[in-house]
C-alpha cells in the first residue's frame, strides 16, 4: 500500500510460544479500511490466540501489529508533548506513516481499533443508550451515560445499526441478535477505523446471524472477524485468512481460497461451492467425509499430527497458498459432494441460505 492510500491494519511475523508450545508461527495478514476479512480455521488453529494479541492481552514473542497509510488515522490521540514519539509513530520501509499498536498507550490503541469479544460484559441495569455511550470513554470522556456529546454520538450510532427504537431499553431485555448489534454499536462509538470481532454470529439464530453479517459488510471501517461459519465467510467477506497449526495456510478472496480440497484438508469435511440460487453469492455446502475414505481430523493446534507439508508464505500480502498441512493421509479418493457411496449420507449435506 502506497503513502496516501487508505489506512490498513498490518500484522507481520507474529509468533507466540506458551510453555514450550508454539501457538502462532510467522502469522501475517492485512485489513484495509472498509474491508471485511474473515479469520477461519478449526478449533485450536490459533484464531483466539491471534485475537488476544490484537486485544493486547497477550504479547507475542516476535512480530509487529501496525496501522499504516492515511496520516489522519495515525495522528496522535493524546497530547504530543506528553507522548514518547519512540513508542507511537514511525514509518514502514516504503515511507508510510505507521503506528505500532503493540507499544502505544492503551487509550491511543482504543482510538485506532475497537473490539467485540465473544462474550461482551455489560451492567444489567444500563440502558442501550448508556451502554453504547461507554464506547466514548476511550476518546477522553470521563463517563459514558447520557450527557452531552456522548449521548448524541451514541444515538447516532444506534441509528446507524438500526436500533434507535431501543435507546431506553435495558440491554438484557433484548434478543441475542439485538444485543450483538448493541455491542457492535458500542465499539463503533469509539470512532476507531478498525473493528475486531470474535465469532460475532455465535449463538444467534439464522435471521439474526445474517443481519449481523449484513451490518458488518456495510460498515466503512476495516473489519477482522473470527468466523466458524464458512458460508458466512464466503458470502460476506472481501478476503479470508485460513489458519491451521498456528500458521496462515491460505489467504485471498473467498472464491480463490475456499475449495473442496482446502476445506477437506483443513476442516476435515467435504464441500461444494456453487453460487447461491437466491443471492448469487458464493455458497458453501458441507458434508461429512464418507466412512470409507479415512479418519480425517481437523487441522487443529498440534503440528506433530500433520504430515510434512509446505505452508504458504505468511506475510500481510500473501495471496492463496496451494499447499496446506494435510490431515492424516488416506489413499482413498474423495467422493464428489454431495454424492457418496453411502446413500444415508446424502441427506447430511447442509446448506445455509444467505
């Protein structure tokens, strides 16, 4: 990305080792302003560990997390006279303005990236408006609540996510999908150019999950979301990043990255990816691996279980990798999906409307 282009969140060479076990290996990715990037992988692949690095709750042993590009997005959010320049701003090798999110003061980081964890906390007695207004605290407001500019910003954000009717409702009285929109609104109220979410559709019903994904796809901020639903990722993400064994094995546009071969090798299931008949978007149909094709297991967090394989270059600019760590090998050919030699298996193929 050249100087003067929109801001980008860039991770390069992230490594995390815990108790002698390497959890992340040279992880690199980028998220552009206005782009939705899905972070995919089976349980144990390293998604949560990577998010903890971005939350600043876990410090990596190596690597960097920087915001580069648009100078306006990297301007100091604190008084320059009281901020150490050595820990705030710098430049990349190609001369871009950048901010080091692993070294900045936490309040400054909160002005650059907002987070929506999987289980957000909120006081049960607070209203929707009060809860969303707490997102302003990182901008220097001492209290959230309904006072002045905080309430105005919170109300505007609630209109943005379609919840202006709920300003005086208690958060606990809302449905799961409505609560998730409240937490997204609270994060947006920080005014940060990047939003990081951990499984934003978890525990939501079909309609609420689709509404949340539609909302994320319409935002003008950069979005990095850890997702388990491959169909959501295919339909709504501009790019996907696939993790296995703590490393990036593929990244790029969903149509270029997601394939039956990659999904079988990383997730241990079969897939077909036709255009959806209602929306025209890429859809993901899944089915279990046939019983006679071998005991494939998802590519989780133990590299010792995987045969030797070439892992794609894990930098922020990586495109698609054609070679990924395999599941335990089987010499049986993969039956085409959804057909299978076991008639009872045909009915297990799943499809989600998008």
